[in-house]
C-alpha cells in the first residue's frame, strides 16, 4: 500500500474544492492537534471525533458504549497519536465486570476477560477492504501506509503535512472508525457484546497492553446495561430557507452532539423518492463557530420555481442510523434585480401623508406593481395598506395616519418575488393629551404588596401611564415609574410598620408625543394594621365601703376601639375579664364584685379597630379590708359588790376564731378608752379601784384573728 492510496480515497469524497488551512477539531470539549483539510461548502467538512487528546501527561484509554435491545456496542482508543500507534502494536485487553443483577448490587463483581489481544487486522487483510470501503482505505493507509499526507496544497502546507504526519494518521483513523463501526472493529477499536443479560449491568474496562517501561497509560471504562437502551432521537429543529437558486438547510446539532457525529441529507423532487446529497455522512466541526453557534448549515444548489423536499437522519459512532427528521419543502425564486427606496414624505394633514419613492425605470418590466405596507413599530408587523400600485407610479397618498407610522414600499415581481425598501417613519403633529385615567382602585396585603388596576385608556397613540404615590394626601406625590408604564395594572411595595395608616396613589396618562393627561382622582388605601395600640396605664385607685375605685389614662393611639379591664385574685392562675369601655372619654370603673379580706390584681389593655391588642398595663394589687362587724357578745351584765368594793362584769360569746376581748371604760362624763384586753375564753372580769358615787360605762367587743371586730356591747353601772 503506497502514498497514492490516501490521495485516491480523499478525492472520492463529494467535494467541490478543498483548500489547505489550519483548523482545530475535537469532540466533547477536548482538542486535537491541528490537521490540514478544510472543506468549504459553507461549513467545515471535518469529522467530529468521539475521542480526543487530553492535556494530561499520561495517555488514557477513552471508552464509549451504546446499549441496543439485545447487545452492547463498545468503542475505545488511546487519546494521543503516540499512544495510539503503540496500542496498535501491543493491542488492548477488554474485561467485563457484572456489577448488579435484578437492580441489586452484587457483593463481589463477577469478572470475565472478553479478549486480551484486540489489534488491527494484518496489512494483507486490508487490501480487499480498501477496494470496497473508503473508510477502510483511510484506516489502512493510517495504519500501514509508508507515508501519510493530504493532497491539495503545496509549499508551506506540504511541509506542515510531513511534520504532522503522525497526528494526521491518528485523526483520520479515528474519523474512519467514527464513520464505520465495522472498520473500527477491524482496527481493534470496537467490539459487540452479545453475551449479556437484560437484568444485569456491567462495567467494561479497556486496558492498553503497552509495557509500562515503554509508555505508561491509564485504563478506561464505561458502566452500562440493556436497561440503558433508548431509541435514537429525531434530529431537532430542521428548517430550510429557499433562496434564489439555493436552499440553506439548518438544524440544531448541538443538542444531539453526544448522540450523532454526522448526518445523511436527502432530497426529493416529488416528495416520495429521496436521494442522498452526499456519499458520506455530513458533519460540520468549525470549532470557533461551535463555541457560540448550536446549528449546522448546509447549502444546496437548486433550480428556481421547482418544489424540493428535504429530510435528514443522524449517524452514530457505531454506524446506527436514527429516525428521519421532519420534511421541509419549498422552491427557489428569482430575486428582483432592483430594490425600491422611499425618498420623501409630505404631511398634508394630521391624517394624511404623501410618500415618494425611487425605482429604476428599467426594472418596471420585471414587476406587476407596488404595495405600500405600514406598521406601528419598525421591529415588524408590516401589513399592506395600499395594493396594486402601477409599476410606473412613484408617489402615493395615505390618509389613515396614527400617532406613529412606519412605511415600506414593496416591489412585486411577476414571479411573485418581492423586494422591500427600507422603512420610513411618519409622525403627524399631535398636541391633544390623552383623557384623564379613571377607575383607579387597589388593595394592600399584610406584607405591604399593593395591587393597582384601572380602566385602560382607548387612545391609539397612548404610550403608558405615570404612577405617583404619597404618604399624605396634601403633600406632593413622588413618581414611581421611570418611564411610562404600558400596562393597566401595577404592583407596588410599601412599609406597613410605620406611623402612616394610609397611602395615596394617582395616575397620569402619556401619549407617544409625551402629551400628559390631567391627573386621576386620588386613590386612598388604608394600610393593613400590624402595629398594636399603646398601652393604657392605671393612674390611681381607692377602696371605699368594700368597692374598688379604679382610674386610668387611655391609650394614645387614635384607632382604639375599646379598653378592657381584667382582674385576678391572689390564688387564681388566669385573668378574668370584668369590664370594657368603648369610649375614650370614660376613664373610671368601680369594681363591686370583690370580697373583704382578699388580695386582687388589676390590669388594663387597649384593642384597636383591627383587633390588635396593646401590651397589658403593669398590674396593681389591692387588699380589700374586712368592714362587716360580727355579732356582739351576749349577756353582758355588771353587779356591784360593796363588801369587796368591786364591780363584777360577765358575758358569753360563742363565735370561733376570737383572739381577745377589748374592754373600754368611761367614768362619769369622761370619754371611754381602752381599759383592758382580755384573753379569748374570758367570761368574767372584776373591776377594782372604784370611786364611790361614780357612774361607770363599760363597752366590750370581740377581736378576731383576721383583725376584724364584733359589734360593741355597752352597760352603765352606778357605784
């Protein structure tokens, strides 16, 4: 096999011409060395390789796999030219490890050595292959050719070819393997495993047999099983643009770049019988473009006014063909030689304009006439407003102007082909402002989100609305929108935790000439109340005849609905509501529902119209004194004993919890005073030291342990 073989094979590719240049090619983000072979058909016809050279110092075996319904296809290679050449000499070992079965991971993977000497076929076997297969010839020349260079250039290009021959062998060998899986297997770079089970998953490991003393390499592997099988997808977003004598085909190849490395393009003239446009699969690998573009382009020459049909299908690195894409069809049209140009506009009134355009007289024979098109924006949406304008006419009037008008004049060809002029802007004088906005309304949620809406204005030249907000009704409102708001709803955010309980909004409509309407009515919105009122406080209290008189200062908040008083006895765990005051004027309350001798605590809080409550005031505690007297002693008598010169007093008393008796005495007209304190249980007392002819008044009462008294009992004795 000699140098001429690669030249013959390359020349059999369907190329119109090839130009020598430098191009970086690669797959999956990895880069190869420069190769020479840039094909110009509106894209680079350079192979997308499934394996790439890494920047790591140690070469590595790269493995890819594809699961089918009853088999697993494997491809591999070392990723540098030098290691690839040595791999061809020493071969590869393929091992399979059964990792899981029935979706359960095995405790110990089951190892099988599938083969230990995967090498290219000997040179004698490639001679027949090269005669029938272009890819086989490329692989044979890359493996065994005495030299390897690509024809098509001279001078510096030839020098570069010779200097980079080893890399060219590597790149073209991988290209041939990518395009023909049978060739990959014959080159020792592929294998079909049919001894697999559908309920198992495997780890395939490929090891280069190169001695470490000669070149250290890394093994590679892939984890796959029949469960990973997926049908091949249809090409994405296939479209065709039909031009004068050509069809530009385009599809999104980036999405499926890891599935398909090339595509077969087919064309039909009747929609039934399709023919390939290229003898080998088509791929585009302009690396600089692929960084930013996701589409592949293909330009096909066609005859105008004939309908053509196109479809494509993808080709995988294992030689599988995916399903056909959708079909695109159309026909090329001759492009008019001349283009009309709008040159002037003459505003006759606020509603009418006269437009003038230029078009060469020699082009009149190729057109049926002109069409005037109008749009509200230069971005598109042009619609015909005046049609069937004579080919000899160069001026037309239009009397339905809006505030903003963009016009184009279109030449209509006899073959229904068209050429548009550049657009021209026409704006009539407008000093009339829009109507005052109406129907402004809104709501505020608890988080401070304000939703506004209003009735849309109907002016055709309306640009939008300016929206204003104020915290006080009489202050100058601030503008919320930097530019006119185009919708009739608006969302605003406010603070609800400040002291302003209301917020105010207003609108102004603005047209495209910046005429402004009168302001809308002011919308007043009440903020959600999340601030509780301030606490009221007790200012004084008193106890009169067993009644607690309370007095307080009301909350200072202006939205208070009522004040609530709560009471709790000393031994109670819960507060009890006892009174509410729904007016801010009343600030006193008399609590009559108390018991003598008990301790009570009181607190007061305010509640506003939103149901928010203030913090309870600091409590006050009171002791209700016991003022109710118990029955007086009974049988209180006094006897004069002249012999002993004493007065003997006696009484009886059956009440319990008596701590003592208090005895008061008064002589003649003197006031009575405490005379004796007698122990509980005493029933008699003998008074001595008396004065003859004196009147003695005695008063007695019982004293109890709780500090209360019985009623008094009085007697008067003459001595």
